[in-house]
């Protein structure tokens, strides 16, 4: 895949002379194939998670920074209450992937009309609860139970692998995730993760 994408970039000027739109379509489809292959590899042969103590603040801020530019292009903005000073015993890369997938889903749900992704937190003695809500169209109630199943998706170009990865990572971290929506406006995702015990 890397070789194909590399050669395509070398041939870009030829595409531009004939049909710039063709290059854009071929490139976007190759990126999509690459993303699907990466997700399948994560599911088929997951890397052993390297757990360490890491702050929730860094995980959330890094992920928001990564997606803010993409979100602003479609008038989507992040609104986070103060992130609590808690440490998780976790795989930071995996948890960033969780929030990356969730935030991307929210951005895509709101890309037609814009909106806000709100984050709030509740610290308990042994765990932290993170709530992510958006202003999207919501998820019909009868579909909530199917979320996280392999290859099930409500998106036109979705693969159904993103939420499956999210569920697997949260389970590996001894956490819990729940989706709530009335099917007409907005979705709320509640994530519970254990706090590192010193």
C-alpha cells in the first residue's frame, strides 16, 4: 500500500494535466483502504499494550489538538470543562485512539450543520467518568445495542471497525462505555476508567 501511494504521488503532475479530480478520488480511496487495513490488523493481531501511568489531561488535550483543525473546517468546536488532575494506568496511545475515534464520529455527524463537542468529568474514589456529547442528529434507539459489532455501521462509507476498536480498548483497560441518544438530537458517550492506585 505504501509503494502504491508513493508512486501515485510521483505521478500526480500527470494526473493534474489530465484530470485533477481523478487524482483526488484515487488518493482518498487509497487512504480509506489503508485505514481499513490498519483497523483489521489491530483487531486480528493486536499489539500487546504497554501500560504506564499517564495523565488524563495529556490524553484529552493531545487528541483535541490533533482534530481541532479538521473540526473547525466544518464549524465544529470543542468545549471541555476543566480536566481533572487524575492519573490512569493505561496505554496512552490506545486511549488516544479511543477519543480520536469518538471525536471523529461526532465531527462527521455534525459536518453539515456544525455544532459543539462537550466534555465533562466526574472523579470518583477509584475511577473517572468522562462524558462526551455532541449536537449531531443522534442514533436511533433500536440501533444503540448494535454499536461495536464488527462491520456494523450507519455511515455511508463506514466500516464498522472504529467503534469495535473502541470497545476492545476500553474492555482491555477494565473500563466501561455506554452510548445514549433519543434518536433525534445529539449523542452522549459515557466512559468509565479506573484511576491508577499508588
